[in-house]
C-alpha cells in the first residue's frame, strides 16, 4: 500500500529514541582524555607509536599529531616526505561514521567525487576534474598490491568503480593526480587504494558486532559482523578471518505498483588472509568475496520543469524492478624477499566479477507497441545488461633499501583480462505480459547482443630519486606499456540492430613519465613540484564502413605545486596543492556515415586548489577543514556527429568549448570536529561531527543540434543548443558519538541530520520515438539515517 505524504511525514521508529539516549549518554562525560585513534572523517590515521604519550593529559594541554605512513611510491614512507597529494582514512574512522560505500566519505576528501547511481557498487568516481566522458576508467583502483576493474572499453568501468564494503580495511589511500608511471593504465586522474589488515602473529583476538539503522520514513537496516585473528605458529604463521553482512533499508516508494521502500538490498564481505613470516621471506595469501544486491535503485521521479518530486517525496515511477547484483571474488598472493641489498616483491592477483543490471525502459521504448506496431495501447520494456570479467595480474619489483641518497625501483607488470557484455532489450504489454501473437515473435526482443573482449598488457617501469643535500631531492619515473585487445560484437536477435557478427583487434604502445623536485623547508615541512603524465587505454572499434578501426589512448599532462607539513609544534597538519591538467585526445562516441563508434577528439583543461588541514586544539579536541576549487572545462568543441536524415543532415555537438566537465563542482568544503573524554572505570568516549558542502555541477555537457538540408548549398533549418542538466548545491551534517573500553565499543550516529533532499545526479527519461521527456530521474543523497552499533572484542 502506498503511503500518502502525510503518512510519510509522521512515520517514526523507536530506534530514534534509543539513539538519542546513546548520544546524550556519550556527551555527558566531565573528565577529559585524549584518544588518538578517534579522528574526524577527513583526518589521516595517527600512528600512536610516533606520538609523545607524555604530552597527553586529562586537561586542555595541547598534544602533537602522530606520524602518517603511506605506500604511494610502493614503499613505506612518511606522508610529509612524498611529493604527491594524498588523503588517507583509516578503518576506525570509517567505522565511526558507519561508512558502507564510497559516497559516505568522498565529500570529506578534497578533489575527489563519488557519485552514487542509486545502489552500492553503481558509482562514478573522478578526481581533480578528470571526469568520465567515455566508457573507459580514468581512476585506478587497487586492493593492496593488486589492481581491479577493467582496463578496456566495454565493461562499463566508469559506472562500476570498486566500492568495497569497508570492513577489515586498515586504511584507504586516495592519490590525486596521474599515477601512470607506477600504477599504469586507467590511473590518469588518480588512484583509490584499499589497504587491508594483515594477520597479527602475536595475539589472538575475536570480534563480534551488530548494528541497526533507521532511514527517515523508510525501513530498518541491520548489520552483523565477525572477525578473528589467529596466530598459528607464534611470530611465524597467522590467519585473519572476517565477515560482515549489511541489510540496506529501503526508503523509495513506487507509484506505479504501489509498493513501499523498494530500494532495499544487502551487502556482504568475507575475507581470509594467511601470513607466513620467515627470517628473510614473507608470504601473504588472501581471498575476498564482496557482493552487492539491491531490489531497485534509490532513485526519484522528478518534474523536468520544476525539479520537484513529481509524485511526492521519495517516490519513483517504474514498471519493472530495476534489480542490481554485483559479485566479486578476489585472490592475491604477495611474496616479499629481503635480499639484504634490496627487496624483491612478487604480487599475483586474480579476480572474477559478475554484474547484472535491469533498467526499466518503458518510457524509452514502451510506445513502440502503439506507434510502431499499431497496437491499441502503449506497452512496457526493460533492458538487461550482464557483465563478466576475469582478470589476472602479475607484478615483479626490485626495490632498493630506504635511507640512502639514491633510492630506486625496477618493475615489470603483466595483465590479461577476458570479459563479456550481454545486452537484451525486451518489449512487453503494459502489465508485463508478452505481446500478443504474432507481435511477440516480431518485436518481443528489440535487441540481443554479446560483446566478448580480451585485453592483454605488458609493461616495464622504473622509479628513482636522488637526495643532493639533506633538504633537496629529485624523483623521476618512467613506464612503457604495450596492450593488445580483441573485440567482437555479435548481434543475434532483435530489430534495433542489424543481425551480424563483427570482430576487430587493436594494439598500442604508451609511454608515461614523471619528474618531482622537492625541498625540505624543515624537518616537518615539504615544498614540492611535480610534472606527470597519464593515459586511458584505447581499444578496437566495431567494423563498419567509415569508422576508424581503433580509438587511441586518451592522455594528459599534470603540473602540480604543493606544500605539506606539520606546524605549531606539530599540532597542525596542512596540505596545500595547486595544479593544472591538460587533457587531449578525449575518447568520445561519434557517427560516421550513419554508423556509431568511438573516436578521439577535443581537449579539456582542469586547474584548481586543494586545502586539507587537521588541528589538535587541545589534547581532547581535534578540528579539521578541507576546501577545494576546481575549474574543469572543455578547451574546444568536441568533434561534431553527422547523422543523415534525408532530406536533412543533423549535426550534433555533444560538448562545447567552455562546458564544465560532468559531476565536477567548482567549489566544495568540509569541516569536522572530534572531542574525547574519560568516563571512568576504564571507559572512554568521543563525540563529533562533520558538515560538508558541494557546489552546483552538471551531469553532462551541452548539446548543439544544427539541422541542414542535404542540398548544395546547404540551408540551416534549425540551430538549437541545449544546456546540460545541472544538480544544485547542497550541505549535509553528520553526527556521531561512542563509548568504549578494552572489550566493548558502542557507537551511535545520525547521517544527514537536517534531512537535506539533494541530488547526486539527474537524467532525462526520454521517449525514443517522440523525444518527449515525461519525467527525470534523480539519485538523492541518503535521507536522515539514525544508527547504533555494538562491538565486543575478546
């Protein structure tokens, strides 16, 4: 039964009362203490062993921030000595804010955008304005030493960013700017790296936990988790196990079927890691399985004229459930051999990913029944897309020991991935039943095709730095990569595409490089510059007359100047970076003699400023502030598409000079605060929160349509420019609190406290036969959500 608007506004859960009590309890402490592990969402993890415990007190005496280590250059380094813009979030921070997907914490990282398409795992990510304009990935993703996700063009890589349920994660490293020399294909905009927890070889520990959450006017969500650390042979062999299951509460109603809360689902994560530590050799083996399964996307139907929900708050119009499932199996083995004069690392990975989407296409194709087939009533339609990908990777590295003036790294990398992309569009009657005979046989299947692909790449790379003085150092890196790809488009059924099998292949060589001089102003402050290149692999095209056989790589060059360090007696961490990125040979979809394919064309420029700070005001209070300015625009019109439509020729430009790149806000900022205290009896607590603001941003580029006669000379009949859909700015407030002792931890949180109704993306639902747009679909940020979680360690 569908809820009326009044019913939705008054529906409440007793969970709200329980969480309010927990928040009140946590904020009632009067005795103060420091908790270095509790940090605001935008803060980097603190290495407590590097902090001075003598400076912590129960009063308001200042204490310094701890040392932060990262692996951006594939060796462990102090973040303040790395000539690159890096943000880090540790596992405790992610637990504190109850993060279950990238969009829960992306807004707290400067220069990083994660746009949810309505379900965990259906996510578009971009960094520093390098937005996805084609189907190939622009951001690399890693788990520890292993890349995941497709490097090719036919796996919807831009919409399926690796979005882990972050359980048993040590930290998340976000490297902004091109990382092509060390991390290769697809890392032209930056890198998202998940670092998992290793087994502890000295202590046995078990952990169990559970949580419940309540979405405003929606369902109750539940979370359960389990973890175990088991030293098998002390200091030699250890095993770590973990499992978590998150039941996603629904909150969107369907006005077509009358169903409530249709966008519920589940996420699971299971992991096992085995570590053997020898005198000179260590071996780590790990296996992980992650799933995301939702009944529908969390989308809302909007009025194209006003932008308001067309049928009431948090409602959608769908005739078929838009189910989504993604399963990922991941296996990795890392061998680390201390040769004495250098370290040899072998990193082997294998992953298998399956994804299935169903999109309701009734608006797009449903009227084909009455307008195309002559039946009396409009029908319904759905589009199924199934993707499979198997990816094998092998990397060998030889790394010099740290600490000498000259440090170097040599490596070789190979990957092979095979995938398939199956697409099926079905036409039905409006109630979902098959079309009456003989129309079902004629048009029941509008299209059925498969796109099997294979991608093979081999690369060699080197990275080195030389410290000329105690303060001045220059680093440089190079990478040479060769990829070979095979592609086939096999259309076996339907009336929208010609029945045919077409095969093609491509091969290309790519060279990337980086140079980074850096100057240590003092022991804690680094001034650096960096010039680096990156690329997005090209690939084969469909084989049709007039279409080039392959699309080349898209490339960019980045120029960066940065300052990072500790100030005010190591109480203030500051990172400031300015950059400019020139992007060329952008991959786009275009038309040649009426045939569609890929092509290179157009240039873009992204330039901006990023600021990230942490401030330990007292031993109990930590503040954080991030800000970002990005000016990312097309530097020239994208090449026009010419579509014959006798007696006219239609010229389309899907991107004009000066257009802001999709999903890129010009301004964004976030602020956080955390306060720590003692409760007595071995219990400690913290309260905190964060507010984030994101500017307006477009969801695409503008479109210019020029209609000319196909005569000589041509006569312009119409010239229309349609701007891109723009989503409005928004702010959101998150609060959390917790109490803990050596065994128990209790956390409560409220996301989107003010229940802001803001959208991450908006798209037109366009009738393919009439070009009418009856409504739009928007993906809102999650409505106000209350939650409480309990963990017990023993």
